[in-house]
C-alpha cells in the first residue's frame, strides 16, 4: 500500500514512532493528487510548496522532541468555507474570489494545534448550498460526488488525503460520504465549534469529518471538539473521548432500531433490498420501528428554518450581488425573506418535542438504522443528489455517521446511516465500529465494503 492509502490513525502512529516522516507522507499524497485529481478536481486551492513546508516543520519538531499532537504531521483537507489565514477562503462563490482571512477558523486552529498539516482547501458547492462545484465522483466521473462537502469526500475516497473536514446544514457530510464510499460523521449540534466558518444557519450548521475508518473519524472529531466562547452553541464541558470509546468493545451487542422515515418511498429499489438484507443479517439485534406522529413534518420544518436563517445571514451578499448568485440560492433567499415569523418560530420550537420523543427509542436502542441517501450517486453533475434521508437528523441536531457497507447493482457505494442520542457521540461511533466489524467484508482502498450481504456474512453476524 502506498503511504497515501494509510488510514489517518496508522499514519499518525507511523510518524510518531519514526517509521515514516511527514514529508514522505505528504509527498505521496501530493503525487496521488497529481495522478488522480485531473479527473476528480477535489481541490479549490493547493500549494505544493506551502504544504511541504508545513510537513518539514512537523518533521523538524519531531527531531527536536517537541510536544506532539495526535495528528502530528498528518495532512488534512479543509472545506473552502473554513477560514485559513494562509490560504484563500472563497465559499465557492465568485463574490468572494481572492478572499484571504486574517485568522483561522476554530476548527482549523484546532487541527494545527493537534499537529496536522493543512493540505489545502477542498471544493464546496456555492455557499455550501446546492449549486455544484467542479468536483466529480471518484468512482465514476460522470456522477456527482454529492454536496456540499464534495471536495472533502472525494479527496478522502481517492486516497489524496487520509482525512478532511466539512460541514452539514442539510445533508452535506452524510450524503457525499455515502456517494463517495467513505465514513462521514456529523456530531451532535454544537460539539465542534463553527467560529470562523461560513454561517448559514445557527440552528442547523454542524462541522463534520470524513475518513476511511470509524476510528479515524473518531480521532479527527475528537481533535476538533470542545467549547469555544465565540460559538454560543458549544458548552464548557470535558471533551468526549471519542477515539478511545470508538475503539472499545461494547459491553453488550448493540441493538438497532430500523427506521424507514417518511422518505422511504424515495429510496431506490436496490437500497430497499440492501436494507432488507442488512436487517436480516442483524437478526434479533435489529427491530423495525415507526417514528411517532409529528416526524412527518420534520423535513418541512427544516426547510422553513434553513430558508429564513440563510436569508438573514446572506442578506448582504444578496443585496450587493444577487445577479451573481445561482438561481437556486437566490430563490431560497427570496423565499426566506418572505417567511412568516410564526412559521419560523413554530418550526424551531418543534425540535424539542420531537427530540423528546426520540428519547424512548434511545432508552431501548443504541442507534437508529436508516439510509444515508436514496441510493447510489446519480448520473450528472448538475445536481448533488437528494439529502432527504439526512434532513430530519440535521434538523434535530442528533449525531449521525454513515458507513460504506452497501453497494448498488452497478457496484457503487451506498451508505448505511446510524443516528444516536444527542451527546452520545462516542457511543454512536463505538456502535458504528461494531457494525463494520461484525458485518465483515473485504475493505477496498476507498473504504468501501461489499454492498449486498451474502449468506456467509449473514451467518457470521448471527
């Protein structure tokens, strides 16, 4: 295996123990980018020399026995909505072309504090909304990689970088991770600070991560988590031990609540069949449940909140450059500007009662099991796909992780989404790792596993 194909956790350990250097790893990743990115175009900004200088500094600190962070010398991709003092941050919009911030976003600062090399800026859709960027799916360049964190998901899937960060206001971590065949983790709302990142919706914005294993996602998220006084939704509490708990064995085999959600009729036939086989493979560990009355409104409520808050937060951009925004973004902002205050407040308030209803499920089950997307990545680059299976969980702020456990008839990745109790991110990641380990299957370089659960796997998982 090339160094670029190393997992994030293994790369960090190899650098720490002196088996490889940061420069060797970064050079191999840069070579991989030079080889593959012409067809994928995952990067909005990449400066080879600047990246190598960071790696050289990391190796120099290692030789001098200076304190090492858990990501020391490991290259990480950063979605181009997070401020970076030494690189442009342009939000995927011509209105912000050439913008170089004065300071790092909180997430970027924490990556640097953990010793990471900031590889470059990955492509985002326009303002992290629906209008696609240039990135194409690593498994089939004729298909979308998903959005809005398209470049981050594609770069990790194509082994250009072992980990990357992104954001989710609707389905922007879980959906592209599913389409590209990697692990995507959207933590509990407020676990990772959003300071210095593009603000779309305080109610809905999450920082998330991409990696090729659950353990890698846990380590990366743990390095980012914690209180930030400039993000009012973070809390002054101890950082959860995501990596250690994710790597541990659960005291009892986890139980899963299989939830079709009100969007089940939008799932493709192969997805329905795959989840039927998955539930069969889990046997007594999985029980099908229906969400209580009221959840059918979650998608509608999410749309109301997102439109109103994006209209508010992007009003200056709209007023100074509406003609340079995509039609879809402009229409959303105009819809939000006409929102009723009563409808908005009702949509925000409904989250509390729906989350309270979920408590009974999480008292009995370790995770909700549901699709990450309707199916495989759609053909065409004019859309980023349907986020409908992510929308309720973003609206409710619950932690969610997608695992590349299924594959379509065409051999393309289809993600399995697990949803956990808010605040129980570590337990959700432990459950996710258990599921990956239990179902087995050969891991491909992208992190993708076999999609259809064969009889041998079903027998092994009982």
